[in-house]
C-alpha cells in the first residue's frame, strides 16, 4: 500500500429497503457500512485480507471519522462508493470516500485508522502494508 500511489477502489451498491428510514432514505449509519466494505475490498485488491492480518495480531480501529451528506440517497438507488488511500504512516492510514449516483456526488467522507495489537495498544503496521518495496 504505497502512499505515493494514491490507491483507490470503486464498488457499486443497490440500496435495500431494510437500509432505509421510514421516508425511504438510506439511514445515515449505513453509509459507514458501505465505506467499510469498499475499504476492505481495496485492501484485498492490494493483496491483503483483513482476516489474515487479524490472525497475525494486526488490527485497525477508527481513530477519526467525518462525513458530509450532500444529497439524499433513496431506496433502490444504484450508487458507487469510491475509497482512496490519502496518507499512510507507520501506525495510521487515512482514507477518503465519495458516493455518487450517475456521476452526481452525494456524499464525501474520511477516516483515519490506527493500527493496534491484540491488547488494543498502538503498534506499527507490518512494513509490507506501507513500504515501497511491495
């Protein structure tokens, strides 16, 4: 996951009825599930499985999260979620997200994840995740 490459991944989702509030809008909390799915697929695209990282004792926790809901997303909308790696340090990774519908920007978000060990204490990421040698 070279920080200079600005790696990104794009996934499409069809909004399900169960994800919506009584007005038919995508519930604000469900956006974060879409972001997580896109982020996990980006990691897989880069040759890593989160399950394997956890088995080796490497975990990521959300340190900071921010979201701007620009336009409503409704039941049955087909939306595209794009996640991009913005910055990587030895212990943190920052992502940006965008949700669009037919090219219209509906949402912008960002997260900072911190790497922790099994004990929940901060720890450096495995070098293979952030080094230029991959």
